[in-house]
C-alpha cells in the first residue's frame, strides 16, 4: 500500500492519505488523521506515522499494493525519500521523475507488478533512441532501482528488475579542457579587480568544485592557524539557489593549509568587503560567505558560469567551463611533478579511478613526454 502526508483546511493535524484499490483495480483515497500537529518540523514525524498506518493496513490485508500504478508508487517513494536524503538530492530525483520517468510509464499504465526486466529494457531503448546519453539513462535507472528496492523490502515484488537488465555501457567523459601554466598566469592577471577574482584564485589553488567555492564561508577560514575547511556548498536546483551545510560526499569534506600569499589575498578580500559594508549600512547583506556581490549577497551558480564565460571572451582567452578550472588545477599539479594519488588527495576524489577517468589528459601528457624522449634516442632513419 502507498500513501502520502497531506493537510486539510481548518484541521490542525496532518492526514495520511492512503491509496486503496478495489478488486477491479480502481483507486480510492482514505484519509486517516495522524494525530501529528501541523507546526514546526512535524512533517517528518507525520511521515513516520504514515508508515505505521500503512503497515497496519497492509497487515490487515485490506489492500494489494501490487495493483498500485507504478507511477503512483514512484511518487510515494519520492515523498518518503525526503526522510533519508538531502533537499538538493530530492530535487534532482524529482526533476528526473517529473521530466522523464513518470511521463513515460504513465502512458503505459503499468502496475507495480507489471514492471519486469523487459519493461525496464524498453524504457532504456526508448530513451537512448530519443537522444539521451548512456550515462544519463544510467542515472535514470539508479532512481528507478532505488524505488524498486523499496518495493522488494515491502514484499510487493520478489526481486528488483533493474538488476536483471543489460545496462547501457558507461561512456568515459572526454570533453574536459584545461589551461596550461601560461594560461593560468594570464587568467590570474586578467581577473584582477573582477567580481570573480577571489573565486578564481581559490578554485585554481585548491581545485574546488563550483558549489564548494561558492559555499566557502569566513567561519571556515582560520587565518591564525592557516587552515581552510571545505564543509559548505551552494548549488542550483530547479531554478533555486540552495545553501547546504554539507559537501558532495564524505571525502569532499576536508581541511587544507593556507600559504602566506593566499592569506594576504584573503585578508585583502575581507578588507574590501568590510569597506563595502561600511559604505552601505542599510543595504549590505552580511551573508558570511567569501564569494559575494558588492552588496554582500552570495553569487548564484549560474552567475559564476555566465560571468566567467564573458571574462574569457573579453580577454580573448580560450573558452573553458568554470568547472574546467578544477581540471586545470589537476593539470598544474601534474606539471609540478605530483602523481595521480597526490592529485586524488588534493582534489578529494572518493577513489583513484575517478581521478584516472576524469583526467585522462594528464596520462596523455606523461605519454607525450615518454614519446618525445624515445624519439630523441631512437634512430628510425
């Protein structure tokens, strides 16, 4: 059985709305008072109460969830997933379901029990033919699989059909570009005085993700101990900028030393912000973040990408994405003689394979050096 937590006008408590199907498969809604008041953060408690109510009805044999429409089941799974995932991840799941998965399966009118490996394989074929990349379709399958894992745990189905299909072959990303050391120096020069000056310097130095450099706050910078900690992020999901007190994964949370030159840059940045705050006593927003506008508000991720592109165009520099500064940082570390394990540690990749997959150009540079050395020694003609 599935259900959701909803409110009723003029009622003080949350209600559990149950999807009950009769013997003909027709859905009826049953409203059950959860007894949980509508206030504060009580929706989480209401969702816990919902699961208790669902279990009670399932044990009584009132309903067979196998006859639930698959799309209804996915919507309920998405709602329940709020309890265990971050708001950003939930928004990403919702966007994928709303745009791709639910519209496809809604037309098929399949019930949970109808979702077989063949049905999933047909979805894969359809999406690949429509132009989506294998990597994107694999992400869709990850969402579907998480949902069906829940169905297995509830004894609605005996196995997860996603785990019995032929997965689309994962593609290695080869579109990454990077700047060499001369181009990095040129970028440093042309970004002086630019709104993104400190963001560019920090990103290149530490190899940060866009979300991480935007999430840097002054309270994670200890100029006395000379330590900077990556622990906050700012992301853009469904047209909303979200501040998060978390990183992409556990390995992303890390502390770094701050060298003297960078300490001076940060101090100059802080002094500029204090001066702007003094000049705008009524209009300045003291957000506590490092990468901010002149009025103290944080930059949106979209602004970072768009302004960076304009900065490069204005200075006749080769176009790269802002994220490619992270690749440029890796390339520069390789140029300085650090190996892939060192680079993995500095960039905080979860495993060495990620470093190897994303930075194949680093390996190519090593091969070119070997080829040049061999070419100088071998006498072919």
